[in-house]
């Protein structure tokens, strides 16, 4: 249909339906002036009035004649499009198709998904200068590639296994391969060789990593190894830079990017390869706005493009292992480290029997401190892992037992001694550490538990020659600060790095010969069906930071529970395959992922009764159809953290054998909630259902 206006004929007018970046389902229709019709492109954006404000909105279908307006919509009620962007289509066809798929699968408004794919910064809406600048010629110059080392036989075999999948003819199945390689086995070199081959065919490459912390190091390795400009794509990239990168990707100037989960939507042309490094990592799951799983979206996007997805991990998720088992994903293995030191030795420190260091906040065995000291004396570097930031877990009155709790959340406040503050790590509430108990006025207040801040304070008392850095969310307030800490440790300026889970993910420091896990038991208490699997992954990953250079590595794991199955796997007294098969059978019996589908509907209200009653009403409505739709209902029940940021939360879990039954249940639940004006959040394939 030719929509250009003919000046010789009277116009009947046009309408345009757009997706607004708001948490509201459906498209919104506006009148479109005749002179704007030729400018409108599917995948572009326009400015429209919305409520009392003005917003940008995404064009997802062509304009229509006014005569096609639904009869129940009065023409007089329509507002007019204010402006049509001159950027053209900001979404390639595959990204638009991916957004539509994500909107349906995750039951999320299309406008919200497109907002994730093209945030205002990428459109130039957060910058005084909207027009993108071309990348500097220096950035685009081709440089000579400098591989770190030639591929060994195992790496070459892995490349050929995955390359065979990449060049295979299109089929109904997505092209996916798992690169299962132990820590330090050279997975990045395999990624780069696959990227070289993809680029040689004129196609583009995306490499996803789970943490912004990993992007800079990998960015440098990719630029050196590939000899091309590589873009960085994540939320911390400056607004103007994001706008320029987005334009360079759409034009084809830039063909390789490395980034966090949002990079799965990056507007590259002619996509040929997506790598998802550390595919098991739960941070690939977005936990606000659109609750998508970037690993899964990578597979969907690659299928749309006919591209290859490589999932890389030393500790693959049970979901990915199951797809390999079914024959849906290819498997390439790297079973040995490149470094001559080999895999690190793992030793247990039984906190029930070992002599403890006195007058320190954390549970530290004297043996552990002695091993750290010897490692530092021998010129090695040490990483110390404790999965809690702050100075102490909570403050308690020794006379009456009162603890300081957050006024907004059902959680105790964490002690931050250096700043003399009690902080809530959920809502950010802060208060001054009191001198006396608010309940009984006693001055016998004790900080209980340990965090990274207390370790940082205690280590100088226990160790000589320790040059300590701390890596956690309190210290890393910007990407500049993060890179400074990592560079200081990498260069040897510091010899002891302590931190939280930010330590675990993919860092490569050849000088680290010792890794210490202060308290493994903290990982065994997740109220979630993935808890044991995640505990094993974290301990294997953090152990893998040791011995990546020429010297052998050593790992000390402190625990009160030496008989825990995860500990037994690490020590080799229980086979990893046996452990994972047990977890697999349990999930299969209970119809949990990867054998069933799940959604969590969270009901939120300023009162617990309202949240509870709304959840109960939806459960009651779903109960009669549960057998026909093959769904199971769990709950409703209070959320694990019942109150957060002043809001009470109740959860209803819906399990189903297939996605269709689940989507029918979600549709019914959403319809009922919208009619009741109940506030709710839908999370399909939730991580952490506790």
C-alpha cells in the first residue's frame, strides 16, 4: 500500500500505532499528519503526548488510513504525533523480531522491551547533541592481530566442533554449542578464533559477559587478538558514547562488541556469532522492568539470524547440560589448563576443630592466616572471598536481644563501621550507629557476623607485608574506580585482594597462587531449588582464580560443614556427575527447570492484607482451570523478603509442563489484577524463587 500523500486528492488522514516505553500493555494510536507519513519507518521512533507529558515511542507497524480506526474509538479522542525522528530505523529487523518474541514470552509490554533494546542514551535523547558522531578514524584503523599464544590441539578441536555448527545449513533447531572448559583452559582464545572466521565472512560478533567488571579486560584482549575496533556496551558507558556506538553498529562501521546482558539487543548488522561467556551466571537474568534472561535471548536472536551461539563455562548450568544431553546443543570440551601449574589443590579448614584467631570479626583459623602469610612472603598474590559486604551482618543488644532493623524492609541493618552507619542493602536506608540500645538504653551493643570491611580492617593486624585492596559494591562506585582496583592488583601494586562475588567471575590474574574462602557455609543456605548448584558453581569458579600462571595454585575453604555434598564434590569424595544427576532427578520429579516452566506473580501493596488478598483472589481464579491447563500453583505465600522499600510482597508460583499453559494462566492473572487495580509483577523463568 502506497501511503505517500497525493496532493491532487483530498486527504482522509492517517493514524499511527506505537509502543510507548511504559509498563502498560498494548499499542497506543495517534493521528499522523500527511506530511509526516513518508518519514515514518518501522523500527524508528516518534515523539507523542502521553498523559500530561511528552515521550518518545517506537514505531512497530506502518501508518494506516484513518478509515481503518476501530469503530469504538472516537476520532476526536486521538492526539497527534508531534515529531518523527530523522534517525530512520534504530532497530534492525532481527532486534525488532527479538523484542516481539521477548514481549510475548516474558509477558512484558512491547514498549518496555524496546526501551531495554534502545534506551534513551542510545537514541541521543539524554544528550544535548542528538546527532551521532562518527567514531574517530584512529579507532577504526585496522591493526595487526596479536594472538596471545597459538591454539593447542584441544582448542583447535573445540574450534572445529563449533565451526561445524556455525556453517551448517539452516534448520528448525538453533545453532548452539557449549564450550565446557575448566577455568584457565583458554576459552577466550577459542572465542577469538571463531570471531576471526565470522568477521572474514563480513559478519558481526557479540560477546556477552555477566559483569561490567569483566568488559574492560576482555575488550583489550579482543582488540589485540582480532585487530579490529571493539565496542563496549553496558549501562555505565557515557550517554554520548552510547549514542555514537549505536549509530556505528547500525551503519556497519563497528562489527564487534563486548558487553553485559543488554548487549544482546545491540543493533549490529549481519550478525554471525554470539558468545555468552560464563553462561551459568545468574546475573544474565534481568531483575527489573523486563525480567529477561540474556542467555536465552541470545539463542533466540541467533536463531532469527541463522547465527551461532556459543555458551562458555567451566560450570555449565543444569539447563544447558540438559540441552546437550538431548542432542540439541553441540559440545566441545577443554579439560586441561594452559598454564603449566595445572588445576589448584583444594584443602578444607574445619572451623569446628581448627584453632581460631581471637579478637577478629571474621571466623579465621590460625592455619589460614599462616598460609596467607607464607604465600605473601614467597611473592605470591592472594584472593580472599567472603560473600558479605560491610563490617558486620547486624547490631544486637547483648542485654535485651534487640537488633537494629530497616524501617522499610523486613531485614536487619548491616554495620558499616568506617562510615559509622547502619545500612539497608535493599532500599539504601542509612542511620548513625547508636551509642545505646533504642529499646533498653544499654550500651552493650555488639556487631555480629563479618563482612569484607571487617576483613580489610583486621588483615593489617594479622599479616605483614600485605598490600590490600577490597572489591565490593561499596568500593566500586564507578567503572573508573573498578578499573583502578583491577589494574593495581594485576600490576602487582597490591598483593591481597578481598571481596564478594565480584571476585568470582572470570578474572585472570596469573600471580594469584592462593585463594581463601572465608565461610563456605554462607553459600549453602539459599532458599531456592538452584541453591546447591549455585553453591558448587561459585566455589568452583572462585577456586579457579588460583594457579593460572606458571606457579601451582592452592585453595583453602573454611567451613563448619565438612560433610556437605558440595564440599564432598570439591574434595573428590563425591563425583560431580553423581551430584548433578541427583539434582537433575530432584528437579525432574518436582517439574522444575529444565523439565518444566515456571512464573512468579508477585503482588505488592502498602499493606500486607491487600497483597495477600490479591494473591489469594488470583489463586482462587486459577484453581478451577489448573487441571485442564496442566498447571500447578504454589502459594500464595509471603515473599522471602516480605517487606521491601516500604512495600509488602506476596508471591504466587505457577508451574507448567509447557509454555502455552503457563501463558494462559499469566493472561488470566493479569486480566484479573488489572480489573482489581492490583499492583503485580510477572517474572517468567524466575531466578531465586525464595
